[in-house]
C-alpha cells in the first residue's frame, strides 16, 4: 500500500518526533499547511524567521519576484518585502507573474497563462 504525500509527511514527522517545521520552499510550505492543522505541527517559512538586521543587500534596486505558490500566502510575501524594502528601491509585481520554471511551464506559454488565471 502506498502512502499519499500527507501520509509520508506524517510518518516522517512521527519518526523524528517533531512538531515544528521550517521550510524554504514555497511549494513545501503550501503542502505542509494543507496537510496539517496548526495543532498538529507548527509550520514556518524561513522568511518568517530571518531577522532584517542580518540581511545585507549588495545593490540599490531590485525586482522582488514571488514564486507562484507564494500568492496564496500573503504573510510570506509581506515578510519578503519587509526584509528588503528599506535596503533597496524595490519593484514588485502586484499580480502573479509565472516564470514558467515550476512544472516546466516555460515550455508552454498557453499552459502557463492558464495557471496564472487560477492563482
């Protein structure tokens, strides 16, 4: 019998006896948030934990691109913005802008466009 992804995650967390998870991948963050209640596991994105004082930005202006799944989590986008907004002149998309790399959508512009509509 094969386990669904949430079953694999549960088994892994049970084996290491962890109730807290820190993730750097927005897709992983999305899947953990969907798979566990806040009572079961505390899920944090790494951006929620990085102190702004430690961040050094080597340029004066930047475009902040949010991965497509981040559009579902406003707290992640806000934290990313807050980390750098006083360090650089920041340009940022106000709507999802799919780069197409996730799922190889860059090979099919029509499919990437349909995906953006669903966000």
